[in-house]
C-alpha cells in the first residue's frame, strides 16, 4: 500500500464532526453553513436534472459555466479570460488544487507552502514526489516572515500555494505582501497556485485582490474558486480554475485523470449563481460579517483571546486566558464532550507536532440563534 497515505490520518474535519454527532454538540468545527444557498441557483440545478442534463458534460466544464467564470473574473477583477481556453471546472476546489499541483510539479521540484495550511495541500505535494518548503506565519497577527519566505525560494522552486482569505487564520494578505510574494515568483520563474475559495467571504470593506492581477502574474497564476463557499452549497463540490492557456492544457489533463468531468446539472446552477447581481455578493459578506462579529464578541466576553478575522468562515481564539492548561486537542475534545460545542484544534493545520497549540478554530457560518446557543453553552461550562 502507499506509505504516504497509510501515514496520513483521517481528516480532522471528519474526526471532529463525528465526535460532535456522538455528543450532541453544536458543530462549529467543520466549515459548512447551516442554511441553504440561493433558491434560484438550486432551482436551476433541479430543473437541469429534470431537463435531461445528466450525461457526461464536456471535460473542461459546460460552456455556460466557463463563460460565467470568465465574466465573473472580468466583473470583479478586470481579468480578461478566454472561457474556452482558460477555464476548467472541477469537482470542488479540492480537486482543482490537486490538478494545479499535478500540472506543474515534477518529482524533486520544491513547492512553497505557508503554515498553518489547509489539510489537503501537504499530502498531495508529497504524493507527487515534490518537496514541500514550509514557511510559518506568526500569530497573533499571522504576519508573513518575509526573509524566511525569500529563503524558502531557490533554484528548485517550482510553485507556491497561497490561500487568501486564509483558512484557518482568517488572514487576508495585503497589497504589500502580495507584491512581495509575486516578486519572488517572478524572480524564481515559478508558478502560483492561488486558493481563493473565500474570495467573496471578506469583511470590513476589504477587497479581494487575486495574485493573478499583479504585474507579470497573469501567465504564472492558477486561480481557484469554489461554488461551495460562494453559494453556501458546500456539498455541491464545484470548483473552477482560471489560468493562462499555456497552463490550461496540463491542468485539463490532470482533471481528465482525476475525475474527467463534474455533474452538469450542478454546473448549470453555478452558472446562474455567478451571474447574480452585485447585491448578492455584497449581502454574502455583510451577512457573514454580522455572524463573525456576534461570535467574536461573544468569545471575547467569555474570556477567549480572539484573533482578528478579515475573511473566511473562521475565527481562531486563544483559550489559555480561560485557565485551560491542556493543549488544543484536549481543549476541543473537552469543549465537545462537556460544553457540547465543537471547534477544530489549530495544530491540525501544521505539518509537525511543534506548533502553537493553544488556539481553537470556530466556524461562524451558522444561524445567529445557533451561535448564541453555542456561546451560552460555553458560558455555562467555563
Ligand atoms: N481550500 C480551502 C482553504 C478550504 O477551506 C476548502 C473547503 N473547506 C477547500 C479548499 C475545498 O473546497 P471544496 O469544498 O470546493 O473542495
Ligand atoms: N474546508 C472546510 C473546513 O476547513 C471543511 C472541508 C472538509 O471537511 N474537508 O472546515
């Protein structure tokens, strides 16, 4: 059997969701909304199911969705994209990220990853025989250590994988950080895989800036989006990649060998979604921002050291001020079993055991009544 996979544990999201179910806990662990996505998007997919759109669609995605992705890139970021040559639809951003890594990495190539990191990145880089070069952000503000990042790039660097807005930290890389990263990518003639699944879940009036829009980055970047996040439909697993035509052929071949195609009826729904008016996208972030504010204020009032969240579904909070002396795994287990609220230990987002172990990640993509109930339960417990 494959040794790397044998050494990989079951994902923390599955582990903690199972524990939540077992103990009747409110699940603020795995990041999924407890509300449905837009009705017109769901209706369009349902109609497509009834309309006979149930056989293999074109490999790179139904033209309607590829056109919608291109139009979305132009509308929000001023990117001119050829829908037929530069957009590939995948079964979720998870597949998209894997396909992008497969498209550019050869065994022995180095890939720069930033910790804390989403849990699929490292196993996939390693399975491809590439060498991860890990650089850690520094809490509590998750600052980018520029000298360390520069030192992680070298003659064997093929790519960097950047997640902004970032899971689990809620960090949004600012313009200067993006320019610094782009400078390294250009200098080392590398590629950037940009996990931008939270592009529309960004708060306080901040605008998302794709790395792809920076000078010299159009041809080097692979930009990944997810309908799961943008339409609050995480089970749909529709992702989309935007990249230069020179990269798209290889990305398409990776997709061809992973899943080949993605359900056409759901693609139809997502095409309708991406064409929604600006009010939808603004509403998505303002509604979520209110939830962030509710949970952040509630956790702070309970005594947590709440870190700032500028985007994503997540708040990270330091539980040491509560007087809890165990590590984050012990805290999240006790919180689930005793308080009946589930969170994710942030060490799950690190490659090695030596990591900050006093933060828990809470998802706030939930109805406000549920968030309030979770806060009340924690309040009774501490
Ligand atoms: N990247 C990040 C940072 C995520 O948080 C997620 C979803 N949890 C994904 C990728 C995967 O997205 P999808 O569900 O579309 O595969
Ligand atoms: N991306 C979601 C999270 O970070 C969950 C993804 C998953 O369950 N694999 O919570």
